[in-house]
C-alpha cells in the first residue's frame, strides 16, 4: 500500500486514479482534491513524506 502524502490515507497503487511523478518518485492520492493540494505545494509534502519515512525506519 502507498500512503497519500496529503491526507495520509492508505492508497492501493494498483487502482489509484490519481498519481503524480515528482522528482523520480510516484505519489498516490485518494482523490483529485489531494492530488491538487500536492500539485500546489509539492516540496512541502515531499519533505513531510521524507520525514515520516525517517521516523519509521528501523535500523
Ligand atoms: Zn487524500
């Protein structure tokens, strides 16, 4: 499962209607609304996703 970077809902990449490639990474969205929000401030949401991945990483 992928996570919607805007609202943090779980999104199944296989049937996601809304997807954006940004800096070589695909982002999946639960709705057009979330995709548009990402489109407005992609760098903000990209950074948020990176921060969360770092917190979840297990070393
Ligand atoms: Zn969403």
